[in-house]
C-alpha cells in the first residue's frame, strides 16, 4: 500500500491485483484509476483520463459539468453535475440534496479496525493493511472516511465508508453506498456480462448471467433480509472467462438486510458499479457530531475465471470472517426432526429417533419447530419460548438428559425475531410488532416481526433464548427467520427516525447473535431463514454454517449448492439427506446420491429414521463413514467446478483438492443416463501436474497432468440421478 506524492496516487496491491485511487486537481477530487490484475506503476494517473478533454475543472471551469459527467469518481456525490448514480445523498435542513466529497487527509496503517456492531472481515497487524481517505463536503459540514483493507493472503480489497456530521445542524442520509467504482471497460476489447444469484423459496442462489446494456441494471432486496430472491453479490464476468481462465470481478456485501447491487453503463461505456444498503425506505438522521458506519463490501478480481474468485472468497471467509470455534472443526452429524414429524412429536417420538440415529452413527438430535407454547401448527406461539409440557413431559431438561444418555448431543430450533398474533406475548404487547399505526400489518405465515429497534424487545428476546439454553445441555441452535419485513413502522421511533427501522433491525439481530455466542462460546449456531434467505457473509460472522435451502432434493440441490459454493466455502453450507418422494418436489432419487450431494456441506439427516426403508437405513453407517473420511478435505480444501448440470442438463461434477494437492475428492452426478454411451472423459483441475495419483476405486495411477489435460473416465451408471465419488491420493515419491 503506497501513496505516490508526486502523482497523488494511492496504490493498493494484493498478491495478484492492484487498486489505484487518484487525487485530481487542486480541488482534490478523489478518482478511481484502476482495479484489476497487478500493474507496476504508481504514477498511472493517466488512467483517469484527466489529460483529455473535457479538462479538469481548474482548466475548464466553464464546462465543469462535462468533467463531472465523465470523470471516474471514487465516491460520487450528487446534484452537482454527475448525472450517474451517486454514492451518497442527503437531505439537509433546507431540504436540499447536494453533495461533493473532496479529499482532505489520509492514513495508511497496519491492521484493520473492527466496526462497532457490524460484521466485517478481520486481520491482524502482520497480515493486513488499511488505507483511510478522509473527504469532506465543506458546505454541509459532512465528513466521509473511505476505508480500504488488503490482506497478505487474499486477493481482495475490503471497502467500507463512514460518515460524520460535523455541522451544527441535523443531516439526513438518504443513500450511502459502501462501494462505488467507475470502471473503464472498453467493450471493443473485452465485453463483460453480469452474474447474479437469483432465487425463491426452495430454489435459492441460481446463477444468472445477463448482458450489461446501457442504462442501469440492479438487483436488491427491500425485504429486511438479504432474501431468497436476489443475493448481495454480483460479478462482472468477461465473455472470454470460464471456470479457470479469464477476468472476473466479484462484489460481495457483508450485510444481511436490504441491499442494492447495481451496474450503470454510461454514455461512454464505462461501468459504474455500486453496492450498499438499499436506499428505498432508508433515511438516517445524523445529529451534529453523530456518525454512520456502512457495512463492508468485498471486492475481488480473478484472472483465473470464476473458480479463482470462488477459491479467493472461500479462503477469505474461512480465514478472515468466520469466528466460531467450529470453523476449523468437523461438525457433529445431526438428525433434524422437521421433515420427520413436522409439528407432530413428543418426547417418546424424539427418543425413538435418537436411539435409531445413535445405532447408525449419527451424533446429534435437533428438535425443530413446535416445542414451545401451544404450537401444533404454524399459526401460534412465536414469542412464547416456554416448553410445551404436553408434548415434552418433564420439560426440556428431561428430554435433553435422555438424549445425552443415548449418546447424542442435543440442538434446538428458535425463531426469535417473530411474534404470532395468537401468542401470550402479543396479547401482552401488541405494540411490539412492526406495524404502521392504525394499519393492520400484513401477515405472512400468520406471524408478525418483532420491533427490534426497541431495547426492551431486544432484551426480552435475548433472555428468552438464553434462559432456554441454560435449562439443559443444548449444544446447537438453529436460528430461523420465516418471514420478511413489511409495514415498516415502529411506535418507538420518532417521525424523523422511521427510515432507520430496517437497518436498526439488522443491527439488533447482529447484537443478539453476538451476545449469544459470547455467553455460550461453545454453542454451534446455524442460521436459517425459510431455508437460505439470509445466507450471506454478515451472518457468517456469527455462525459458521447456514441452512442452504428447505429444498433437500438432491437434483435441485446441485444447482443451489453450485450457486452457493460459487462464493461460500463448503464448510458453511447446511446440507442434509431427506426422505423420498422429496417433500418439496416429489422426486425420487437414490439414497446414495442424496448422501453424496449432502457430503459437500455440513452433512446431516432430515427424515424419520424409524420409518425409512431398511435398505435406506442400512446405508447410513456407510455415509457416516464417508463423512468422517472426507470432511476434513471438504471443509479445508480448494473447490473446483468441473461440469455443471445447470448448464448441460445431464451431468454435474465438482472437485475438492487438498491444499497440499495430495488428495482430491470428485463428486459426479449423472442426472440423465445417456443411452448407448459407456463413459465420459472428465478433465480434472487443481492437481499437481507432477504427482502421481491413485484412484482408490480402480487402483489405477496417473500423473496429475494426464488427469487434468486428458481426463479421467467416469463410467455411465444405470438410470437417472446416479452418482459416484472418486477419491484420488498422491503416491509416495
Ligand atoms: C423454516 C426452516 C425449516 C424449518 C421450518 C420450521 O422453513 O427453513 O427448516 O425449521 O422453518 O417451521
């Protein structure tokens, strides 16, 4: 990280990439000069094209507007000549919205500051450096700090922004992007497509590519959580890029609430890329002296295609984001009773499952929804976190002790942020639900969302959960959130602060999980939101794993897990084997394929083990063995996407290679059997060209370069939805 005083350029280098910011003109505009593959010069201010017409304002004050409409701004203001989307907008006391941020100062230092109350990547003084650029809008008295951190071991720039009101008047922030980049991407040479992750309940994070036409294209969430529908991630993918080659720029938001991710292709074909809290319904009051901290965006450039980006993000999140003591540990194989029993269970039923599970080698029983209040369906009791003794006579302690005696750990489900209109809590505190006064709020799954902007509500929720955890030996919590926010209103917040609700809500969720994991440091926390609607880097700061989707169908999971593994380490993907016909899509797949697909994630079961066929049950001990054999590799290794069922509609294949390249596990799923074919030749990736690898199944030994350049034959299997694991180990020299 250097500042070249002569050229007034900041140069941030990672192992393979450079990021350049320039100061321009005596006025001190902060410009974006470059982001991409490493370059050597730190005096490359010409990249901002300031030498070309339209000249910079000091030379062409008459046409200042032409400069503003073209200059690559590092943090564009608004309403002063730049018609592209702004990074910051305000409402001042006079009702005006004009912002222009000018350089004032900067600092470069070792380490990375920890933002208060927000998730963020972390690094020490020895492996991380930070640049802070202070800018100011003198008219408003608004101070902005642009923050950039780079890591010794990751090709990423972590970027965030904080804003301080240094005036003596209140200022309302109505838009604040955490990152904005004006990228000069001449389409004559290389055209970029936009990659986003789109979805719905039961089909989260499907990869979607689209052309970037002129104008704006954006994805986002205004649902109060990162959402099933769009994901706080986007990538610019060169048309020349594939899995292992070519340019890919990734942008990933470390946040779990409303977001926008947008690309604007301008009249000059440059791209303005922005990511931040969604401006819809956002209005944050900054009183004199107050500051606002925006969440962090991870920027990454890969010259090694999509796979390079995936591996960079996987390592970054494993090494610099997830804090749980479980992040480097094998997780207990769990069995969850949701699809086994839904709401219809009692102590005896759970113990039956536990006994059978123990015999098969399963390590933990998780009691899902329906254990509290009088909840026998999804219409009641959220908020009443006391055990239903009719279902669980003797209470939680009795049940957990019995499960422990059988030899299993015990985990429990909560949905702490919610309140059922039919609950004791709602009857006592109807104003604790988020609602606009005098307007009946919209029900979803017959529930409301708690107003977590209120301190007493946060305290209630925290103690309700903590009290249950203290009652018995509970070693795992599944923290669910089954509806999205509507009717944004709070009786607690004043008129001027209603626009703060959604962000305050997310901050409160973070606070709750921070407190919980501090008070119960050994607790294994798994986040969940109607499946995977809050699977984002923000939540990974608090929990090492997140439930990927309510859809456990092995074939749909190939697509969901491909999109998820594109940016998240496999160690974070909650993945279970469930019963067939699948409860979401009705599909029948072989038990072995369900197991092989779930092995790519945290692994567990979601079925009534006392009721499944003898044939399926007999396979569980073998799957348990495979989990123990391969999980260290899956959790720690490098991920390579070899073939995608999403693209070819026939065959899916991915590979995990150990960091020392001495071991690899390849998962092949033949979704459709091809008639009269015998085998496919699959080219592997990421191996050591000079090592000889033994295929454990066939005993054959080949050099890494042969397996990567010529391929390995995968025999066609009989029938659809068949799968196979190939395990390669390096031979001793
Ligand atoms: C959500 C979760 C499921 C299950 C149910 C319980 O849908 O994703 O796994 O816990 O809630 O109501």
